C-alpha cells in the first residue's frame, strides 16, 4: 500500500471513530470554532478549550490530526531525525498521539513511544493512534515539564509548548537542554505566526547555544478527499502545511 493510500485509509478510520455520532454540519461548525481558538483566542488553549466538547474533540482528531501527522513526517524526513533508529521516543503534550506516531513510524525498527498529556481523553486517543500504526507504546497522564527522557532517545513536542505556563515552559526547556547532553534528539513544532509565541526567541537562543537549529517550513498540502471537503466547508483553505521548529 502506498503512503497516500495508507493516509486515506487512516482518515477513513478516523471518520468512523470520531464522526459516527456527529453530523457533517456539526463537525464543520466545531472545526470553525476550533480554528478560531487556534488563531484568535489562543489564551483559551491553556484552559483546555480545544477539547472541551464532543464536536471540537472530533474536529481536532479527524481534521487537525492528519494535517499535523503529515507535517511532522515531512519535517522529520527533511531533518534526518529518523536515522539512526531510536529505541524510545517521548511524545510530550501528545494530544491524540499524531506527533509521536508520525516520527516513530519512520524509524526501523519502530521506536517504542511514550505519550504524555494532561487530558485523560487525549491519553486514551493517543493509545488508539499508536496502536493503529502498529507501534509499541505506553501512555500516561502527566505534565510536559515533568517528562523524563532516556539517554539517546527522541523527544517530540508538537503544538504543546505554547500551551504551558511560563514556569512549566522554563522547566521543560531545562530538561531538553539536559537531554541534548545525554545524546537525545528533539523536535519542537509550533505555528508559524510569531505573535502567538513570545517565548520563541529565548528558546531559539537556548537551542542554538547547544548546537540546535530553528527552521520554518511550508509544504504543499495534498489532503485526502474527505479532509479537502471539510477544509473547504469550514473556509480554511489549507493549500500548504506550515510550521516552525526547533530541533537538535
């Protein structure tokens, strides 16, 4: 099965899982509300607004999940983070687990993934996502700043750091700097809009001090048909996948 066919099959599975009891119009309205939170009301993210209802959870998992998966995979390949193979990968602030799944699915043999999130629903859905991609995984309810990383392992934080408070974010940065000293690889992914992350320049400086890098990415978005339909209906027009990263 081609990568395109695998993605389409996964989107079909997501639709059956998350939209079985949600009408298309309900999902569209929820996606519009979720998009507004991401772009105009980001202060609500730290309070769990992205996952505070059945409709938004469905839109988050069915729509944004595949977009984030595709973007993480492209970035991991561009940065060469999948080689040499990792034995362990920690997915902090994992959400539904797409960041960890996207990276681990590219490793040979596939890395063991540990997903950590404060939201119990997200932890359960991450477990399902890792299982769908045939990954050996552990999931736990916990905070990103308290996660521990085995020596020589990988760490991914996809759209998670911006949702932390200042003290938690500082602790996480300290832990990541320490992880670099122990041979770990890390990828931090956030939206490309600089106004949403005033902490970003300090993190860029800290990563560069330890030999890391910062990048901005823009790839053509080749969405499966069901995602294109939802994208158009919600007026979002994702013609490109964009993000910025810190990595080492």
